[in-house]
């Protein structure tokens, strides 16, 4: 393998370009954010360079701890729901004829073109008392009168799932399309029911992409700061909402930076844990 | 992403005020003709106002006449919301840059900038028209130098949907009424909702209560009683205005000018000055200390402090004048459209500057229940 590694500077130039971009657009901004998180915030003014842990100490307050836990909880929940819906959907989609797949894929791609703002406001109208779906339910006689279903935990969960769904389908589509049809066929020939085949053969074979999709949707949800504001009540505002409040409305960049670092560390730890657990099961087999 | 529209987001031009256009133009001409013209300082000036309705209105009604009269070209800049613009100005100033020479700043942001010496000290001799202003609209550094000048003011009032509430509410106490549970929308942040001030005035006789932390805590405890009534805590004006017009959330605090504009376009909404008064908030002109157009900035701020220009703003943009009312030629009807004779609730901006972190934390805990 070693002789494949490029030798000499000219051969390595193509690698230097992405490395330089990564340094410029990721490492440097991250370094600035890390530095700012230790700066001193002047009450009623701006931050000034310094080194103090005061911004991190504010996390000892249970309020932000609760916001962090809530962010992690709803992100995981929405990720699990999205995978549970998108995986069977994508599996069925790949079993269709090529022609039949296209309209579905176009639809999924079309949803991607909608911004988080449009999705948030569309759902808040759909779930509203005056113009929402509850009017249909009331008309059908299932509830006495139309109700406001937003803002609420359910509305926020719905919005996050809607946002994550098309990405999940696009991640799962290639591996599911490449899945050798002989594998489920063999399972069926050996007498397994379709459900048994799905859960005991197809899911384990595609564990790696499933885990990848789960992590992606989780991280995606963790960063959502707009949907919680539009579809959630204040107790549903995630840490990302508090970060944007501190940065945009309080001009307290050191505290916003500290919260962002904290959130990132937690999500990294969470991803690490998921991968370790996933890997261990792999080894056990 | 700048989805949070600021005070005030994009709204169509003031239809109701179009009828007054001819009268306004005549008045402005007459008054302008009587005044000594400011020295022509040829040059250009970058002026920042909130993107959307404000910027569009200034572009249409103010800057062209200003350029015609003074020869100074105006480059109009759209400011982002909240304190984001303050952060950008500060960061740019550290690099010796000035994204805008003159900016319209909200009061808390203005005070924070003043504490950091971000604003250029203005020469009072070059701003003769500032004597037209109420004294509280001429902001000063501790040494007495002018740090900013009131640009426009606006009221936050109790607004309702006329179909859901056939009778207008009379008091801010309506927010605490259990009958209105689930029908109320309020602003999500302590420093822009001014609910602490409203509570202090409505239940504790005045905003003096907010002078110390014990008083603020008393107001917070009172506010805790209304939290269950609130359906929506909003940051985005568009979101609340749409809910107010459709009747989804038929009551809440909102801007008097924009509500009046919507009502004039046939929307079922009304703005009411409660008996305790509306909240009088304002924006001020500040000049960043790295500006290279300091002379032009003086000319501009002085021009904007003229009674005829303030009257024009009231008619065309719907803002309340920062100059004394008797100096303007606004008729009682025109004044009623942009203000009220009920003494206003004046926000305690000092609270959000001196106890910024404490108040915002307490506030977040309060509304999260």
C-alpha cells in the first residue's frame, strides 16, 4: 500500500488544498470561538481578552443543564423516529421499479429545497387553531372544536422529523439500492417471514449506514435553533436557541461561545458512545 | 440567518397616510423654506436603519429630499436585528472600519456602545436643531458630550383582534385575566418586551420598583401569574402579526404604528393605549467613532431633528416625533394616530445594561415555567 502514497511536493499538492481550506475555514474559526469562550464579558459592554472560567461556570446553573438535557433528548427522539420511518420507506422505495422510484425521489429532493423558516411556518399554520388540521378533525366530529396544536412538544418533534426525513432517505438510498436481492431471497427461501427477514437480516446487514444516518440526524437536530422558537414553548427552547439569544440579543459572545463548545463536546461524546456501542456489537458477532 | 425581523419588518407602504401626502409636502416645504439652510457639505454618508419597513420608508421619503437639500449622497444600509449590529460595528471599529457612519440604534445597544466608547462625541454647536428635542432624546457621555440623538420613537401597546374581542381591553391587567388564557402573545425577551416595566406600572405604581433586585424579583413574581395565559412568546414580528390578524392569538403586546397600518388596510386588529399607558421605545442616531464622514453625519442628524422632518416621519412612517409636539404642525388627529396623551411607560434601559446577565437569566427561567 505504501507505494500508493504520493511522493514529493508536487504529488502532494492536491492534498494540501483541502487541508489548507480545512485549516482556514474550520480550525481557525473554531480556535477563535474557543478563545472567545474564555474572554471576559464586561457587564453592559463588550468582551475583552482574558482568561477566565466564568462563562463555563454559568452552566452549573440547573437552568442551562435542563436546556442541554432537553436538547439531547429531543434530538435523539426525533432521530430515532426519523430512522424508524425513513428506513422501511427507503427499503420499499428501492424495491420499486426504476420508473416508479423517480417521482418519490423528486418529491424528497423537493422537500430539501425548503428552508427551515418555510417548514417552521408551514407547520405552525397546519397545526393552528384557526386554519389548521384540527378543523378537519373537528368537522369529522372527533373533537368538539378546533384546537391549537402549536406551539407544543409534539409540534416541535413533528417539525424536526420532517426536516430530517429527506436527508435520511438520501443517505439510506444508495446502500439499500446496492443491497444484493439474493440476501433477503435466501432468508425467505429458508422460511423466514418478510418481517423477520427485515429485522433479522436487512437491518443487521445495513447497520453501518443506519448508525451513520442516526448520528447525522441527531447532530442536525441539535443545531436546529429556528424550529424550537416557532413550534415550541419556552421550555422547549434548545441550547441552540439560548446560544443565538446570547449572541444576537444579549451581545454576550463569550457565554454564547462557551455554550457552543459545551454543546459540541456533548454531541461528540454522544457520537463516540454510539460508535463504541455499535462497534462492540459488531465484534461480538 | 436573519429571519428575525426587527422593529419593524417588511410592510407595505403606509396606505392610510397617502391621503395626507399632499398636505405633508406643502407643510414641509413651508417650514423648510423659513429655516437657514445647513452649509452644503458635499460628500457621502452611510446610514444604517433596520432592514425592511424602516429602511424602505427612509429610502422613499427621507434620503432623496436630504440629498437634494444638502448635496450629501446617502448610502442606505440595512441593519440586522437585536444587538447583532452593535457587535458588527464594534468588531469593525476595532479594525478601523465603519460599516455605516450613522446608525439607528435601540436604547440598550446604544448604552452598551456608549459604555465601550464606540460612539463619536458629537459637536453640539453643529446640531442646533437638537434643542427641539425632548431632553431625554439627547444622550450624553458622563462628561456631557453628546453620544447620540433620538431618531424616532414608537409605542408598544395592547393590541387585539376585533373579531375575537369586540370590546377593546382597557388595562394591561387583561394579560393576567384567566379568561384570556391561551389567547395571548408576548415578546420573548426581557429587554424588548418591557413586561417588567408594564408590571411595575400596572401593579406597583411605577417603574421605580425596578431600581433594585428585590423590586425586580417582585415584578417577576407577579409576571409568573400570567405565564400560563401565554400561548406564544415571539421573537419574530411577522409570526405574531399573522397570528393576531387571523385571530389565532387575538391579544398581545405589539407595535402601535404597524397595528394601525394593518387596521387601515382592513385587517380586524386594533391598538389600544391601556389606562396605564403604552410603552414608549425609541431608536437613536449614533455615529461610530471610526467614521470618516463626521461632518456629514452632523448635517444629517441635525436635519433629522427638524420639526418638519419629524412631522413627515409621523405622517409617512407612523413613528412618534422625538421633537416637542408643539413645534410640529401635526393636527390632533395626526398625533393621535402615532401617540397618546396618556403618560407613557418609559423603559428602564439601565436595568438591561447594568444587570444584563441577571435579568436575562431570571427572565428565561420565568417564561420556561
